[in-house]
C-alpha cells in the first residue's frame, strides 16, 4: 500500500471538508447577519410609512354564544370575515322582521363564497364563481355568463320579456339573500303590473364592477346572441380606476408574464438574504426598480375629472351599443352611502379614515353626475327613506331599502312597451361558454 498516496488523499479530503464546512458556516452566518440587517431596514421602512389613524371603537358587547350581539354586530364564529365583524349590522334587517337564524345563514353563505375568490371571465377579467348555498346562488345563464340568482315567479304559457340589470356589488346584492336583492324585488313589481307577458329579470351585477367593465360586459352579452327587452344600469359607487383598467390588472399582467417567462432562480429564492442582497445590487447596476403595491390611489383633481369622464363615456358607449341591437336602456345614479348617508346610522361610533377619504372624493364627483340629464338621479332616496338604517354594512343596501329602491326604479319602466324577445343564436359570435 502506498502510504504516501493515502496520506496525501486524507490530507486533500480533510482540506476539502474543512473548506466546505467553513464555506457552509460562512454562508449561514452571512445570511443570518443579512437577515438581521434586512429586518431592521424593513422595520424602519414600515415605521416611516404614513400610518392610518387608529379607529377607536367602544368595547363590543360580549358574545352571547348565539348569532348577533346587542349592537347588531355578528358574534364571532368560524364563518365571519373581518369585514363582516367590522361593518355588518343586523339592526338594518329589523324593518323586515327577518330572523337572526336567516341572516346568519346569509353571512355563512357569503363567507363560504368569498373563500372561493374570483374566477376569470373573458373581456371583463373576473367575476364571482358558481355557488349554491342556502341563501346565495351564483348561476350561469343560457350562454354561460355568471349571474346572481333572481327570484322570478313565472306563469306558464306567457311570452317572456327579459330585463337585464348591470351594476356593482349593490346590484349583485352583497350580504342579502337571493330573495332580497333589488332585482328580485323589481321582478315582483313589474310582473304585478304586466299583462299578457312575463317579465324575467336577470342580475348581471358583479362585485367591484364599474361602468367601463359594464360597457364591455354588455357588448359581450349582445354579441353572444342575447336580445333583452330592456337593460338597466345602476351606477355611482364604483368609479373607474385612475388608469381606467380593471381592478386586478397589475396582478393579471404579472401572471401573464409568468406563463411566458418562468421566474429565474434569483427570483425564486429572493427570500434568502444573500440572494436578496445580490438582487439589490443587480437592480442598482441595471437601473431596475421595484414597484410597490401602493393600494388605492389618492383621489386627486386629475382622478376626479377622469372618473367623471369614465362614468359618462362608458354610459354613452353602452347606450350606443344597445341602440345598435335595438335594445332600450335606463341609466340610474344610485343612492351612495359615501355621498349623503347619515353617518350616525352606522353602528360604528368612529368611522375609518379610508371611508371618510372616499366620501370626500364622492362629494365632489356626485354633484357633477347629478347634473347630467342622461342619468335618472336616485341619489337622494336616503332623505325620502327617512332617518332609518338603509345599509347592512358600509355600502350595501338592506332588504327593506332594496325593496324601496326597486319601487323607484319600476316607476321608470314602461311595462307595456317591453316586447318579448329571445336569444338570437344565428347572430351569436360564439357558442355558449
């Protein structure tokens, strides 16, 4: 045996092992030090960010182990979102004498539905997923479009006149059951007045939708072959974004890029401090910048003007498209809690600053929209409603107010002029989805 060769081999092995061990230890120690540096840096950055003023709320009444507390807030159960706990007010349901058990089932459904997130919808980017709960149902229409279920009591043998309703979450009916949305109430009112025809109301309201999305959705509906007898728009709460794009455009763009270009190793392991340091120097050397998600933009003078432009032009585009298909339209400026709802009617004693900031924005834009004769102005209905709760949370209508709203909308609908029409499949630009 060559002892010299063995000795050199052992020496080489020991050297390599020591070098590797020291390298591993050095990398671990370096990452630990960098972690501490980045932790301090991130903490300082967070401290320098403008803080939202704290909202001081009185102590909530103790949960009674049942469904709702004495102030109208939901009891803390496994199926209550933070939004529901903060804003929902059971007292807004009392006008309709609706039981706590029923309302709790409504909240259960919205909690379960919310956990499903959104699904992709062509052209408008997103919508709510299909769902079948006790009080909340998301269905698909004959052409595959997602719709909130509307209770339409049918009479056999009658021709059908279809009324489409488009809007945001107040039309969709957040935190109310299928039977308590204003489109469902509208169906009952119109059918009581109709003679020899059945009115079928279809609810195409969607959470977060603004007039720009609604104009695109309308185009898609009509191109698919839908030929309604009337289309109603209920808008005002959701203004077009500053860049007039859909809400999740930035996230959708990032995913679209990932589909084409998978992330590099440097991006995949950004969580490792030493990789983060390397990426920092790489960005400095190449001039790359990181765009933070700054949340909802400030409502400056420019956004005030572009928002008003967005409301008006989207409305005019929708009306022109509907006219192309010989479909009449009605455009309503809706009651808006950010505009003129009495804040003392909320169960909160201190309104969050974010709400008040948006209220200041709306109080500038709404008077200009009210002065637009192309809108049917319903923004003052809270005054006619009286000093009673109309909101089940910060922005969505109660069942009783939905019924009141539907009666006001129905005044503008000439039921006798609604001619029955059906889907024109020969004119459709695509098969049902």
